C-alpha cells in the first residue's frame, strides 16, 4: 500500500507580502535612505542602481519563498547572473547624495545571505501578523519567544515569555525581528493556552521591561531617533504589521482594478474604518488607500490609478501642520472621492473639494506619479470660500467636475 506524501503548502500570506513589495522596486545607495517602514512598502537593495539587478534579486527571493529553497540554492543560482552584470566585489561607486566616489561592497556571498535572511524573516513576520489579526478574537494574546540559547541578545532574552494583547502599543517597536540576524519569534495564544503554560510551570511575563533608549542619527537624512536598546537602527517598528498592511492594500488595489466605480467607495471605506487605519492616524507606518478617483478625473490626468494613497510621509506632515483634522474628517475621504462637489486641475495637482454646511470646504490635494500608475494624497485640510475663489482664478486651472449648482 502506497504511503501518502505530505508536501508543506507555501506560506501564502508571506508570499502575498513579498509580491506586494515587488510591485515597487527602488534602488537606493544606502539602507538608511529607505528607513524602517519604508522598506516594507518597497523592495530595495543598496547600491544596485545602474546594474539592472534589482528584478533578478527579487525574482530569486520570490522563487525561494514559493519553493521552500535554501540560501545555498538562492546564492548558487543568482551569483553567476550578478557577476555577469558586473554587480560583484568591491568597486568604486558614486554617492548621489554627496557626489563622493568611493569603494563599496556590491555583490558577495555574505551580502546575498543578508538579503536572503532579512527578506525571508520580514516576509514571514508579515504572514504571521496577518494570522494574528485574523485570529485575535479567539487568540487575543502574543508571546515573545527567543531561541533560548547563548546567542540571544541580552535585551531580547529579558523579553522571553512576555505576553501582551495583540493590539498592545508595546508591539509597535518590539515585534520581531528586531534587528539583523534576530531569530526571535511571536506566538499567538488564547487565555486557555496561557493558563495551560502557567500550570506547566512556564514563567510568563505580563508587564514589559522598561525600555532604555539610545539616540541614533541617520546620517543620510539627518533624522534623530531614540531607539530602545536591543533593537537595531532601522528595525524600531513592527515589520509584521506594516508588511501585512502592505499586502492588504495591494489586495484591495487588485479587487478595485476591475470593479465598477460605484463599488469603490464601500471597498475603500471598509479599509478606512479599520483598526489598522486608526493606528495609522496615530502612528503612521507604510501607506493606506483612502480615496476613489472619479473616472472623469482619471481620464483627464491620464492615470490608471483607481484609488489615491495616503503615505506615511504625508500623514506625518498632516499631523504636524493640520492637527485640526480629526479621525471623523479622515473617515470622509472615501466619500469625497466618490461624490466630489468639484474637482479641478492645476498643473499636475488635482484638487477635490466637498462643501460643508458651515460654509467651509474639505480640501484634498492629490498628485499622480509620472508613470500614471499611482496617485497620492498630498494634503487634506479645510478651506474657505475665499481660498477656493483664489485657486479658481489661476489661469492654469482646469475644472474637471463642477456640481455646485446641482
């Protein structure tokens, strides 16, 4: 009698996340150029510009993740291709920020190992976090687990067996991986499983250790951050949650691609009313789809984008410059896009406005990318009638939609 062969299924959530990042390939000079959560919304390899290797490296990672291949398989197949394209060894490169020309390490077996390990761990973290969110009603707690050996970093060892709710703010920074080479994992638990672990003598911790921080300066951008000791610079965020959100947003984009315009508002509205968006407003990480783009507007702009995105950088700017905008205001963005009172174009910017009962306008500025494949919200605020009249008096303004007399 033949024995059935049980073949492990590919990690679907992790694959979706990596594929979502692969839709935005970006060459950077240094890892600090795309910091923390930015890495989770794009695929980038430092010092790859000019060598046409970014797609090759991504394809190798995607194949390894889908087929369960090892670092040895990944390196063996990719090395000759990278060498043939000249991306190998130490070479003189120009820093686009300083114009300085200096020697730098391009491809090597060690770099490929780092690229493989980082991307695999972050992809799996995103896959795991998607599961945590799906199952948090029945398994509402997360447990921090180390490898419990001599190679565990002291700060990580102090957090071994830490148990907190899935939505606890402590996971904003301490959700692993917490650095290069971090092997820690997270486990979702029900109350019953917690009780079982305690009965078995497991020493669980329910209060997080107090953080000690160190000040770190990003020499590429000048940004100053206070990072908990035990977390590497660039890892002081929740890579799993940000990654899971990237995959969800990508899935929403795919769902809206062929959907009638009338269905876009409820699809986007569901995302904007989610817990993930509420967290995004408080602590921006990654990006969020927030506003359908009317067909007339898309046609006038020559864009394929169906939904405008609110990025981390813009949300951070909003919090600094427009703190008067409340969550209730942001919840109006889907309906502003679906039912604008007026849309007008000024150069590459499109302004969408909705009149309020008190005489003010909700004013949204959005801009398409050069390729026309994406659109981003660049500003959201209130405007007065005088503000609007001045804008409409500009000679370059072109009105696309005007429903003021309807």
